[in-house]
């Protein structure tokens, strides 16, 4: 094969592949990208770590005698990034690639394309279109709440459900739960819901940034695989098997107290109080009186903190204690000027809400803890 391709789009494709391909400790062929070209000039760069797979399509300037070749994507991407020529030429000699950029020439040892694992394709079946910007925002608002624990596979991912044109994304680690929903135009459903690994959703979040403004990403489930497509990219991953918790039962329905905060002010107050929390609990006590909230932190090795912020609250004096880091995770992901806390008593979960489409359930910390 001999192909001519513009250096910058080729580098973009290989850079994405390099983020997926493992660099050590696994089968050596997984460190490579599979380059597949056809006589019409279409070039596809593929990579996988056996958990997440990527297909990146671009158009070459010309392709002669198309064959597939497996070459190390880190090496190719590094060489392309160091050069400034507009056009790159890649020839193959068996499993070896010969890359030419201007007067520079590099012979790169690769492997047989037949040894590269299969990566699922999107196919022609029905897909679920989702505005890429909205999908990105939903991931940002939920992914931090997913678990990262061995043996709890069902919550080591994000749960996605599409029913009656409503897309729901949920994540939980057992101590908190983030829930986001959006109305879609699509009539295609995913009523049983699927659990998608965190790593896959991190890559999907990057994919959303590659989609031109105002355009959509596509979601499809093919057997035990999930696929997302946007722009030139298609990502795939094996689904997590297991039963996701019945999250609707976790959301408190009997809250009788509402406190509205200015989000930026609350984050600033939290950051100050966190300097005097212990590394183990990160506990901050919140005491609400009419119009104000007192944040208190105590650590025997550091000292104490008392920070006051104005709030919208009318009612009896009440309080609750939260892990300040968990609370800050949610506030950082939101964009509204104001957020609302709903609660019942210090022993029951609190709920942070942003509008009608987002909520964050947070278990309280034992008030007796430092």
C-alpha cells in the first residue's frame, strides 16, 4: 500500500488512537493502530485496549494498492507531531511501514493486520441521536459519582436508559447518587437500560468535544456492546453485566425543608472550611437559620473553621453534615447561579437540585464525627 494523507488530520486520528491503545503489560499488538484504507481514499485508524475500541475515519489524498497494516500509534503520532510538512506519505512492506515527511524517512516495524482484534461497527440499524453538547453536560454532571471498587461491578459505570423520548443517566457509589435527564426527539428506546464502564464514558465525553457545534452524537447497543458515533469517531465498549440499583427508590420523596444557595458562594465557603477538615471524613456541619447558613469544620490536628453564607431559608433552626468533597464534586459540575438543597432531618439523605432535570442525593455524615 502507498497512501498520501494530510499530516494534521492523520495526526488527530493517531492521537485519539494513542489515548486508547495501552502502552505496556498486554498483548504487544494492542499497542498498535490498525490502518485500513480503500481504493476510494477512505482511511480508518482503529485501536483498542479490549475494553474500549475506537474507529476514526478520515480521507486520504490518494491510496494505491490498499492493504491493512498494524503500526505503533505512539511512534507514528510522535513523528507526525515533530514534523511540519503538510503531506505525509506512508508505504508498506509487509508488516513494516515507511513514513516519509519532506526529506525525512522513517522505517517503522509493525505486525500483521490479521493479528489485530475485531472492533464493533455501528452498522445500519436504528440509533439514538443525542445532541452532543447536552450529552457532554449530562456526563459532566454524573460521572464523578460512579464507583471505582473491585467486586461492585454493577455500579462501576453509568446507567443509561431511554424511555418515552426521555434519556436518563445515573451514577452511584453507594454514598451518593447523581441523576440527570433530557428530553429527546428520537422515538428509539432503550427501555431495559445498560451499564457503561466509566472509562468508556470518559472517552465519549471527549468525543462530544469533537462533534461540530449543534450536531448530534449517536448511541446504539449491539448485543453486549455499546457504541457511540460522532463526527469522524466511533467508540465501542463491552457493557457491564449486573443489576443497577433501583435508583428511584433512593431519591427521598418526603423532604420538608428547602434551602437555596448561590452556587459560587457555597463553593467558596466550602473550600475555606475544607482546610480544617480531616483527610478521613472531610466532614463539614451545616447549620441553617433564617437567611443564613453556618459551615463548621473541626480537626484535632488542625483546628476549627466557622464560615457563614447567606441563603434563602425560612423555618426552624436545623442542620446536617456532609462530606465536603462529595458536595463540591456536584457543585463544580453545575452551571446554574443557584442550587437548592432539600432535606428532612440530619440522619436522612439530602438532595441537591439544579432545575427540574438534575438531582444529587448525598448521604449525611454522622454529626459526631470530627
